[in-house]
C-alpha cells in the first residue's frame, strides 16, 4: 500500500516539477543543469529585456514583475525537489 502511495506521490511531484520548469523556461529563468543532471545554477538564467526601449520605467517595472514571478516559481521548484528527495529517502529506508 505504501509503495502505491509513494509511486503516486512521485508521479505527482514529477509532473509538478515539469510544469514549473516549463513556466520558468517561458520567462527565461529555468535553472541550468550540470553534467550530472543536478541544478548547478539555482537562480536560473539572466533575463533579457530591451534596454534601448524608450520607456525605461516600463522595462524596470516588467523586470521587477518577472523577477518576483521567477523567485516564486524557483521556490516552488525547490520545495518539489525537496519533497521528491524525501519520497526517495523513504523508499530506500529499511522496513
């Protein structure tokens, strides 16, 4: 019974991880992975805004909004990754 529950949690966490990564990629902030497949840059990539845009105040406001959204998504991603590690740790624990 616990195996089924853990498998369901693992599937749900994997789906949530993929969803968050898609959202982060869409705003250019997906964490980069190193060769081992672990997040090497937990803050993600640099944002790309048109600095030559005439309304620099608007660019600054949009950058702030994207930064806040990215921070929230990265926090969620870290929580999902922590929960995924906990499920795996419980699976490996001797009964």
